[in-house]
């Protein structure tokens, strides 16, 4: 898959995530994790909503994602998931083991991770929550660095899928 196809797929996935948010009506509405199978030509297939409780379970998440991508003969994958970010290192150090959602200075983002197993791209949009209104996304921004557990999970699933197809 070339870079233009991967970029086009990432744009389609970000548009889909924004569309999901445009349908929110309540302040506590949220984006469920969404997995997108991307074909070898860069076309984005169906979206699969993943149970939020699955994501912290690394082994189970990897197995489920791998099976979904294999069944759809995916050449690449996109994953949209909301995260908490805490830039206050002192709070993190003083509160080991506590969820970032408990930090008063936390920020909430929607991440869009797209990979073909070789080339990776990560986009983030801040989730804006204001009193009684439904959440909205700020503008998407491309990250300079891509890494982390979710990327490893997607790459493992894509490698398993490629091995099964060969």
C-alpha cells in the first residue's frame, strides 16, 4: 500500500469518526472504539465497534482484532479510540496506578491510528465537553511520533493476517 492510499484511508476514517460525533445528543455520549479494515487498494471497509472493556485486555484485544482483520482480508487497519492525556508529570508521579481520568488537569482526545504494518500515522483531535452540550471534536492534528500498545496490537494482527493469507 502506498503513502497516498494510506493517507486517503486515514482521512476517510477521521471523517467517519467526526460523523459519529455529529449524531451525539447528550453530554455523556462518547465514541466507542472503532476498528476499520482497509483493503490493499486503500479502500476502507466496514467499521466494527469494539467493546470498550476489551481494549485494556491486551491479549484478548489482539486476538479479537486479528480475527476481525483476517476475516476481512485487511491489508491495513485503522483504529479510533478515545484516550485521556495528562501532561502534569508531577500528578502522574504522585498518583501511581490511578487512572488519568481522575486527574483534574486531564484532557480527552480521540485518536485515529492507521497502519499497514510498515507505515504508521496517528491523528488526534481534542474532545471538547462543555456543560450540558454533547461532546464535539476540535480539529485533527497529525502526531510527530507514533507508538504505543495499540500500534503494537494492530501490527501484530496485520502480521498474523499476512501470514494466514500466504
